[in-house]
C-alpha cells in the first residue's frame, strides 16, 4: 500500500529549526512506522532514527506519531501520519539524546544486610519492572518542564527499589529531593507508556504514602487532610453550599428519559456551586432526573493523590452506601478528579459516568449556536484519568459557532500542586496562557472545577464550564449566586 508521511528533519549543525519533509512510500499492508522509516532510509540514508530489538522490548525506537509518543516498531503506520522526535534534546532528525534521562534513573544498590526477594516481593515489584526506558513518559511530563523533577520513570524506579528487600535502606528523602511532590498526577506518563505502567498510582502515590508515614507530607496537604477528617470535605464552606441549596430529587421538565445519582465533589459543592446549578438546568431540559444524596462526602482524591490514605476506606464506604441505599445504578460526576477517583480507585456496585458521557448518550436538548469562538482545555483527570476527549467536544461544537483546538497540557492545578507548590502551578498556568493566546479564541471552555479555577488566574480570556455554555445556548441565564 502507498503511504504518505511527513517526517521532521533536523541537523543541529546546520539548521536553526526542524523542517517537515513529505514522503510517499510503498509498504506492505499492516506495516509498522519503523518499516516506513526504513523504506525512506533506503532512499535517503541520511535520515536519522534508532531501532534495535524490533519487538517493543528495547525502547530505542520511540518517536511521536501525530503528536503522541509511540514505539515505531509496534505502531501500525497510518496514511497521512506525521512523525517527529520525542520532546527531548534532538541529536538529529528523529534521534533524541536518551543518555541524561537514563543516567538519572535511580538503580538498586544491594546491601549485605538485605535479604533476597520472596515470590510475593517479585510479584509486587513486577508491574514496576516492565519499563523499557524509552523515555516517552519523560518527554511528556509537565512537571519536568518547569521544575527540577527527575521524572516519572525515576519515581517508578524509586518505588521499585522501596519494594526490594535487597536494599533495606530507605530512599524516601532522596525521592523528595528528586521532586516527589512536584508530580501533578496528570497521568499523562501512564497513558503514553508502551508498557502501560501506572506510575502515578502505583509509584508516586505509594512513595507519598511512605513519606506520610515518616511525617514528610507537605504542611498544606496535611491541612487539607485535617479538613476532610473533621468536616468530610476538602474545601471549606463558602457563602453558598450546593447541597444546602437544592432538593434531593430534581425532576426534568418533560418525560423522564433517564435517572442518575449526582456525585457533587467538594469544589462544586462549596466553591463553584453555580456551575452545578447550571448542570441541573441542562439536565431538566435533557429529560434526566437527578438524585442528589445529601449525605455524600469527599471522594478522597486530595488524600489519595498526596499519600494520606488512613481514612480513605471510610470515605469510600460512606459514598458507596449513600448511592446504593437509594437504588441508584448510574452515578454521574461533573468534577473530572472525582470521576477519575470513583472509576479508578473505588470498586463501585454502580456504573460511574462523567456528565459529558451522560449527555452524549441521552442526547442534548435543542440549542442555539452562540456567536463566539471557543477553545477547549482537556482536564487531565478526564483525558488521561477517564480517557474522555471526544464527548465534551461533541457537545461544545453543538453550542458555539466556531471551535478551535488547543494542544492538551496539564494546567498545573492537580496532585496537590496548586495548594502545596503554588510557584510550580503558576508556571504551568502561564504555559496555558500562552497556548490560549495562540488559539485566538474568545472563551476557554473546560469541565473540571480545578482547571477552571486555576486557568482563570492565568488567562486573558474568560474560562467557562461546559454546562454554563450549554445554559447560554439554551437561551437561559447562567446561575448567579449573590
Ligand atoms: Fe526495540 Fe522498538 S526497536 S522497542
């Protein structure tokens, strides 16, 4: 088959910036990206790229295909694909400098007083040992762009060492110096990992648990944990609290097409209740009955992400019980962080769906296009935590006249970084400001309360929740609480 491909070419000795070079090549059906690169290399032997095992085992062939890191030897080639180097220092064309990143990965130092791993130890270590050091995770990590964070695979290695009894010493202080608390829990490293290693959940949060046991949790994170312990909520109540403002059952205007339970989340409950009110207005028009148990509590996400897990089981049990007692079979979340936590950290007897999934499945009420140009910010806990990217866009393009894409990147508000390391959060927020300006959009739309709150501080344009946009497109007035 014939494949057209665009390749990034760059010679650091002669070029000031990369140039994109188009090629048409003939390859077998089912060809991999690496086959295409080799065919081009046959015609132009100056093309630089790496490969070795050709079987997804050595990690040397990682490149970006259409903006996403992939292993060239295992990824199927697509007609029209764009191939670029990973976002790391480029030696030439598609070849990047892997040496500094690989040298940074902590290694085990077996000690005489250590013991050999048991079979159980080996099983616990195994998910963290699958790394092939391709550095795809390092190339996408937002924290590494603005801090000295050593990176996801280094933290993965620190946790792997922590589980290995051959090295009985404790390296938690070393992990802290290497930036353990700078990770924003965006989960991008997990999503681009060719070996599907869940570094944030299986390494970084576990290392933070060890830090917590040793009294090394950041003071601001401890305050949040204390608030959850004493109030059941991670955000202090403001003037208006959503759960105090609404009835337990909200009926739609017409026939009931569907019924959902609503998991509110602390941010929408206490800091942005207007957005949750806007969502209820949309649900009324969409024919969806919403049940809102008043006795629900914090999902526990701020505690899990920061390694403070001593009361997590109690929070989980309570939240599951309040929905189960009411016979609710679908729980809807509107906060991306709560949704990712309920889906990934809980074992629920009910299904959990984001509001954008509910609305695209049930159908939107008739809307009038708003005369504006909107861009969309992907919340990490929705994009990486729940793999939801299409549904919010599907909704947004039905509500605004013009939609313009913006490259996805963490805004810096997650993982306890906004509260614990505000300078880092601000630096990432400023990167969003630049990206928003480049789009030329009039309004930035998102769906996560943390992103909305944080980006608004780093944007010259208004930031609106998708539900507020829908209320406007319904011809209604968004909720204002005085
Ligand atoms: Fe070894 Fe692709 S060549 S992973």
